[in-house]
């Protein structure tokens, strides 16, 4: 780590470089010439404020809740895409009662899970609060109230992967998942060809959400979180806010002049 004198001579480092490098609180304290505890306290105060701002869709307009996102998609006639993503976290202490809840059944690692909702172009519209890694994608969506909001809300289309199969029946067909296999074995050749074509067509439409998740994971804190798990919900929502603000600024024609 650099000394205070050499750090001060480099000037201010922009937030984008801080997010990519994953600088520690000690390094940030060195950069700004303050004590480490000051950086920790400032981050603790700013993190929940950023999380509450919501995702920016246009200058001055933000979406803060799942209900607002559903209304926005319905009013704009856009297709939404949902997917769950896992973030590795530290292993809970030995003897903790809910220790096994953080073990992901998919990757067999300690993780928390968040549901990401993007529009058809891959712009992040919502990141849900984090849940333990053992929570299934469809269970998480139901706990967030997605099924009820879609069933009672505007007519729109939500694309999802096989982890959300079952939501279509609860939402009047608003959630589209990959087609079920009608033949588990000894399927005729024509059916295999048709099923594979349908599966690829669905996958090509929902691939945009993977791009949105990839942009989120560019932030080191969401690639693997080494801090407190209690802060993960605020952290992932704060990152989503900053990312959506950057994406909106990049689309602003006035900014290019």
C-alpha cells in the first residue's frame, strides 16, 4: 500500500475505478488522507441512501419498488426479463443455527441470491433484497409478490428461465419460460428438433438479462463479498442504482455534445 504522501500526489480516483479495483478501506483512507474509521463510517451512511434511490430510467425518474417496475413496463409496452444471481459470501460462523441456509444448492458454495429484473435491452430496472443462497428462484419471486403483481397488474410479458416454471399459471401467462419436454425418453426426431428450436429462440430473447447481471458483477463487491452479509441487500441495490444512473447518462444526447 502506498504511503500517504505518494497517494495524495496522485489526486482523486473516480468511483468507477474504485468499483473495479475493489479498493479496501485502508487504501481509500490513504487516497483521501483520512483515518480508516472515517471511510468506514462514511460508507455505512452512504450505502443505505444509495439503496433507497432506486434505478434511474431517465433523468429525474427512478423506480424504487417492484410494483413501480411492473407499472413502468406495462405503460411503456416493453418486455421484462428476470433472473436470479448468486453472490459468494463468507461462511457463517460454526454453531450458527441457520448456517446451512447460505449454501447454494446449485453451486454448493456459501452465497446470497438476488433477483435482477431488466428491460428487453438489458438495462437494470430492479435488484431485489438479498436472500440466503438456498432459496429457490421461484420461491424468492413469490416472496417478493411478483405473481400477485402480474396477475392483478397490466398486460405485459416477462421472460424467465426454467427456474421460474410454474409462475405462468399464477400470472395468466404473463411469465414465459422455456417449453416443457413432453417426451422424457424415446422422443421422435421431429420433436427434438422443434423443442431445441423453441428453447434457443427463448434463450436468445432472455440473454439480455445476463448482460445486465454481468455489468453488475463488474463491481468487485458483487463478484465476491467479503464484508458483512447483513449489508448485502443495501450493497446490491446501491450498485444497481449507480449502474442504472451511468447507463442513463451514457444515453443522454446532451452529454455527448
